């Protein structure tokens, strides 16, 4: 139980840090910042999807379809930036 609490606390801390990092780098200059913010968003998606939505226990079809959907979504956003 102790390792579960430590793991969940680390995920929460990582999500908070990534949120703050994305917020402060949003107003930055240049196109590279947009890709950094997209990478942060993609990382946050994986942390939330597999740890808090309990999708790590779901069937592989659902896991793969959701990951592909988000990859296409973030890919489309990155081409428009």
C-alpha cells in the first residue's frame, strides 16, 4: 500500500509540474515552444490515461485505439502550428 501511495503521489507531482511548465512556456517565442507544450500534453495524457482512468487493465484494442487517436490528434495540431 505504501508503494501505491508513493507512486500516485509521484504521478500527481509530475502532472502538476508539467501543467506549470506548459503554462509558463505557452507565451514563449518560436515554434519549438509549441512542440514542447505538445510533448508535455502528450505525456500528461499517458499519465492520466493509464494511471487514473485505469486503462492499463483494459483490452489492448482499446488501449491502442485511444493512443492512436491521441497521436493523430496531436499530430494534426503540430502540423497546424
